């Protein structure tokens, strides 16, 4: 019963994450469900369970854990990316307001603020580039994660 409850919580959590993130996770949920088709509750009293059956179950559970850890990492990268994009957008809007003022009407502080905003935007864009590189590196370093391209 406990295993069934945990499994139900994982599905519920995925649906909540999907709504919160506002993205389609159909592909991931489909691949996750393929791993979960084996879900059979084996009790300790089940005398037909062999060591091979138990080892097989443990292997499948480990595989599911790997998939979940990978997905958690992907979601964390996505959250970081969304935050960086929001911050970049906010800074660009602020910069646009300053740029819209004619040069001869800008104070020294306005010009300095403009330069600071450009530097901050540049810093966030570089951070996002590193993030994208990390995601690509992680995707390529995980065996089997590129199988859908073959």
C-alpha cells in the first residue's frame, strides 16, 4: 500500500509541476510510464518471488530513480533559465526607458545607470549561455538520452 501511495504522489507531483511550469511534459510522462508498467506490489508473503525477481525489481526502481533525478535536474535548469530571462527582460525595459530619453536631456547619473544596465544584461546573458552549455553537456553525457535523435 505504501508503494502505491508513493507512486500516486509522484504522478500528482508531475501534474502539479506541469501546471506550474506551463509546459508540456507528455513525452517525459510517456517515457516515465513505460518504466512504471512493471509496478507490481510484491509482499513478503509471496512465496513465488525469486531472488532474480527481486533483483529485477531493484534494477527497475534504480532506473526510475535515475530518470527522476535527471528530470529534477532539467526542471531546475528550466527554473534558472526562466528567472534569468525574467531578469533580462526587466533590465531591458529599464534600459529602454533610459534610451528613449534624448542624449542632451540625460544626466550624468542617467548615463551611468544606462552603462550599468548594459553591463548587468551582458552578465545575465553570459550566465544564461553557461546554463545552456551545462544543459547540453549534461544531456550529451547521459547514456541513452540522445536515443530519440537516432
